[in-house]
C-alpha cells in the first residue's frame, strides 16, 4: 500500500498541476492511528499529506454530491465498495459523470479499530504495514505480525467487489475477489431473525431501535441517502418530533430501510458509524434477500444501466400480494 | 382557522338504519374546526343542496364535508352546490358513510363509530384542502375504433354521420367480424349478410371513415381528447391502389393448403385470399406462411396473372402515427377451445361441430354451398343432436362460469333451419335452462318447439361414442330421470364464448381494466355501461361481455354517442388533482418517471443559487395534461418532493391521524 500511496500522490499532483481536475478527493492522515479521513486537495503542495492505508474506510463517492453539481471537475479515489456507491449515485442521477475522473483502487480490506483494540495492538502503535495476507503492527515495543483477516472489518471479509467496478484509471494490481467468509452467510443472521416469532422479532427490534438517539449518522453516511432534503428533515410533515418516542424511532428505521431498498449496495457503513451499535445491516440484508427472492439476484451499484427492481414493472414479476405466491407468508 | 360545515345524509334508510345519525351529529360538533353541522334525509335533493348552499353563506363556511354516499355518486353534485355558494368546489370533501360503512356493516354501534371516524378523517383532510382551478386542453376531433365487427362498424358509422373523422382498425383482411360468418339471425331469421353487408359498404364509402384492415393498434399514449396511437399496417403484399379485386389471383394460386379462417376450417383457401366474397376492402392479402413464393422463392403466379401489377412481394409492415380524441374498443369475442371436452369427441370426430361451423354449413356461400351434409361423408343427416352450455355456466377449470347468452337462441335457430331444410330429420336439444329474455325471443324459441317439432330435453350429455357411422349420444333426461341414447348423425355444440385471447394485452395497452374472464370492465355496470375507467375510451359489443347482435348494435350507438360528446367539444376541462414537483426538494432520481403509467413525468435541468454558488442539477417535471392523478409517483418519491394536488401527503396523513386518534 505504501508503494501505491506514492503512486496516488503522483497522480494527484499531476492532475492538479495539469488542470485536469479542480479538486482531488482522497484521504488524509489524522492525529490518531486509526484516523484516515476524507480530504479535499486543491493545491499541489497539499498532496504530501494524502494517504492510503488500511484505515481509509470512508467512502468518498458521497462527497461528490455538491462538487459535481457546482460544475467543478473532481478526481476521486474509489475502493470496491466506493465504486458500487458511485454507480448507485449515478443511477440516482446524483453525480454528473462528465465532471468526475474516477481512480480505482483495488482494496485488500480495511482494519476494524475495535478488533485492534481487542487484541491490544493499539498500545504505542505508530504504523501498520501490509505484507501479503499479513499485517505488521509497528509499535514502540516492536513489530507484531497478525493475519490480516483477524483485524479486518467483518464486512470486508464478505466483500465480493474489492476491485472497483467503475474507474477511468486503475491504480495497482487487482486483488483476488475470493471472499474470506462464505458470501451467502451474509443472510444467515437474517434467517435467524426470520425464524423467530413475530413477538420475539418485535421485541428484538424494539430493544435495538430504542437505543437510537437519532443522530442520523447512518443516513448521512449512506450513498443511497443522497436526497436534496431528506423526508425526515421535513418539519412540515410531522413524522419525527424532537422528543424521544419509541414509535418514532421505529418509524425512522423502517422508513430508512425502505427508502434504500433495491438501492442499498450493502457496504455496511450505516452500522459501522452507528454510535449505538444498532445492527442496521440486518434490516438492509433482509430487504436485499427478499428482492433477490422476488425479482432475481440483484446487486445495487454493479451497473447503473440495470433497471432497479422496485421502480420497474415486468409482467412476470412476482405478485407477493397473492397468497401462496412466493413472498407473502399469509400470517 | 378554517370554518368547517358538516352535512350528514340519512340516504332515506340506507345510512340511517345502520348508523345512528344523532350520535354522528353529536360527535361532529366536537371535531376541531367544525362550526356547523346538519343532517337531512336526502342531502342530494334540491332541499338538501340548498341546506349546504345556505349554510356556506350564513355561517361563512370555508370548508364543507358531506357525509353521504360514495363520491362517485354525488361529489360533483355537492361541488356544484359549493360553487354556487361562492366556494371553490375543491374545498368540499365527501365522507363515504354508505358504501364504506352502512351498506357493509350490520352492527349499528360499530357502524356508527366507523361513520364518526370517516367523517372525522374527512374533516381533517378538508381543513388542508386548497382551492384548485382546472385547466383546459384541446380535443383532437377524430375517433379511433378498434375492431371491425358489427359493433365497430356501427360505432364508426354513427360517429362519422355526426361529422367526425373515424379510423376503423381491423386485424383481419376484411371488416365484418363474426356476424359476416353467420347464416341467419334470430329472432327474425333474416340473412345475416343481407343486413350486414350494406353497413360494410356504407362504412367503406363514407368519406369520414378510413378503414385500416389487416392492421393492429400497437401503442396508445396520451389521454382523453389527445390520444397518440401507433397503428401497424401489416404487409398485405398487394398494392391497394392498383388492385381491382378481380380475383384472378385467388383462382390461379396453386398453394391451396391453408384452412379457411372464415369457413371455420371446413374448407381450404389459397395463400392469396380474400376471406369472403363481400369482403371490405375487396383486396386480397398474401398469407406469407403458406405462400410458395415466400416459402421457397419460386412461384410468383399471382404476380404473373395480375392484370394491374398490384402484387408486391417486397411490401413491408408500415406504422402510422395518428392522434385521436376518443377511442372505442370493439374487439369482439371468440369461442372457447374444446380440447378439454373430450367426452363430446369434437377434436376426434368431424361430425361433431360447433354452432359457428353449423352456420357455415347451412350458408349458401359456405363450403357446401348451403347443402347441409355431414362433414365426414357428405351425407344428409337424419338425426342431429344439439348440446347447449358446452363450457358455459361451468364453474370447473375448463369452462366459464357465465352464461354465453346467445346459444339458447342460436340453437333454436339452428334446429329450425334444420327442420326447415329437412322436415324428416329429427332434432334434439339438450339444455340446462332455456333463456330467452329479449324482444320476440321467447316466441321464437316456442316456435321451434311447437311449430318445428324440435325435441327439447332438459339434461346434459354424458358422453358421445362414435359407433359405426353414428354418434351414440348418451344423456339423461333430468325431468323423467330416463337415460337416453340417441343414434345421431351429427352433433352441434353450443360452445361457450370467451374474451379474445389478447384482450388483457389490449387492456394493458389502453390502461383499461378487464374482469376475471378478461372481458373489459365498464365504468359502472348499470349507469356507465359503455364507458371505461379511462376517460375517452369506450366499449361496445362482446368484448365487454357476451352479447347478441341487437344488444351489440345498441351499445355501439351508445358508445358512439359518448365519443361524439367528447369530439363535439373544442376544449376539455382538466382534472386539477394532478401531481406537482417541489423542485427545491426533488433530487432528480427520476424514480417517478419510471413508475408513471401515463408517461406524464419528464426530466429537466435546473440551476439553483445556494450560498452564492450555482448548482446545476436534474429534477422531475409533471405534464399536467398527461397526469391522471393516480398518485403512484407520490409514494415512489422518497423525499416527498412530488405531491398530488387535492390528495397531498399531508392531507392523507391528517386523515390517518384523525382515524387513529
């Protein structure tokens, strides 16, 4: 990754000096070991602080929203999941493609700081180096080598698209697309919930949703949540009040899940950023699972020209409202 | 603060017998915004309407709620009353406490509670109603008739006689439809062709009627007054301008292998053919499936013999774009397939025929030149059994639950024609019931029994056994309980009628609904029998349900009158309850454009100034003339940027809140 970081910096410098783009959208290293946050670069000299390491989890596609509409030319670096997000935003007409240069970055996986802390690798940590399937944690007390999959995010272990599905220029070699965990297991937690009775299921989600403090981080990070004005911000509509109310929390989460149905790329960012650890990916995956069952396998963001299952009607579409057809349980 | 007046109708006892009106009136008084309430026996009467008008003026009402029957019945009545009293008609709201409440409930206490809830919801919605002003849209003064049977011909003639252009589109090479295949017509026994062909000629000669035969409607867009239609004219392989209809080509064509559709497969026709001698237009078509020239490239006899050089093997399908103010659907019916009725041997024995085949067998222009003989050995039959209700009134999978309506009468007709031709031939009719409701119908059927000596047997046939050159018909006389065995020479099956196989596709193309049997659904079974739920599209004939000729013709003229009602206007008033986009909120995802069934939503680019910066982005735009107000887009829109005037998200939520409180 070190080598690629230099390559990225070079590309960024050239793009800016050659006026190929007005802005470079990449990551910058912050003061803390796990901090690699999104940053805009407009001048060549700023590029020295640009970074690419195993903490560049943030999806940059969402930051394109404002810039491309303001008719600025943006160069953006995308990982596999960011590329799916890019395509989904393209499908939603939220990015003006002609204003973007997409640099694709094959992604080996990103480190979950919680897993690092659990292994107590963070003490005196100065740097993390990648070496094949292993990660070398450079600390004050020396170097510790661990298998990468032990500290990567769970979602990265399920990732089927580590290589960007869209780019103008690809940087570095493509990585193997084999997932560390069986991809169909994505739905095993959903199936466990489906097996519960309605009462048990309600109790489960009630306990989860009641933790919500409506910070809207899940919405703000979501590449499918890119509306000009979110319906939850419509004060006139009276669907969410200021006070904490269980029914409104439930309402918020169900509407959020339904608003991204058929468009959720399953990047898992919503549950990653949730400060209350609400397992939002289970809700999303339930809907992905149902869409797959009803309308055939569909991966949002794979190809922006594919018709979205929920806004297109075909005669042979399953009619889940008819008892006995697939989908409707009739209970 | 709005001042709401609520008017509660008893509808005689229709509402008041199940809903305690006094309790509703008492509850209404406490609803927020309500300043006046009144109940009356018949709110729709002139006295009732005056109650509304007077109260609006006296109590300065700014919103009105009428709790009464369905808005489909009297919404326009009360809107007019509100308008007369100086209130915008769209500030009035109907609470349906009859169809949605009193008619469907028995428990008076619960029904009263429900009526209160429904009224409360209407009050909550009415408070948020906004004055709406309908726009106007021009009318294309031209009608499209789809289907050239007797229904289509009659409709086209009536509209054309009123002075409007009509395009009559017929799928087959000639207009005429099923009626052209019939021999005689009940109850007068006049020759079908003799009464139909003059109308066909009238239609072809009429300067306001354009016949597009061998053509199909491929695409329909637009809305009442402004339908945009694509008509596919199938390649006839004949230049219609040059052809004189001399018929030499038909005689000389060597490929006489195809079964004649017009003769119900009882004879063969050439690959180049006109379906029947009186065809309109009298121009043949080449059936490219069976034509030797098209199959092998060799032949070309027709082109050689044609004196005018009208044969054109290179002809291609053509597409014609045309605009219409109104569309009349007259696509007719078919007979059901009898494959699953194995007990009657229809598929296996040539002497078991359908009623329509019988028509051809007795017709002077038919395959036997009117000589009624058995198809198998061309011998004169001595005993003929007619079986009614083959597939009709049959709730099983293979049948149709409805009565096909025409079979009782045509079977009586067939039996009479048979006895007329061969007085020594016996005729037996197996029936479940004989239904002869129609002017002169009962008398007609009685004549068959009393004057023609036709043997009517109440009962069904269990099975037919072909034995030697006879058909052994096993049945039961349900009145005597006697088991019957009749050695018949021929059996005629009154097979059920059904909607055309493509009816549901046509319905989808036109955005009109079909019932469970695929017949097109009328807007109201009693009061709007020829209208559909799609404004400007009308129905006539058997595509709407089984029908005989008199009924079909009456309905055709009715549909024509409805269409003329549209065409005679230069402008139509729009429904103001259409969607509108809040551009500041619209994110331009355009999900609404994909979901809109009327293609009323398009995209456009807008420039916005936000904090001094110009942002250029895509938003949706509604064409108010195309929008039908279905509201599909509003539920598709995630941020709620698209809203339906008169049924805004806020209004609907207010209703839900009112009911849930």
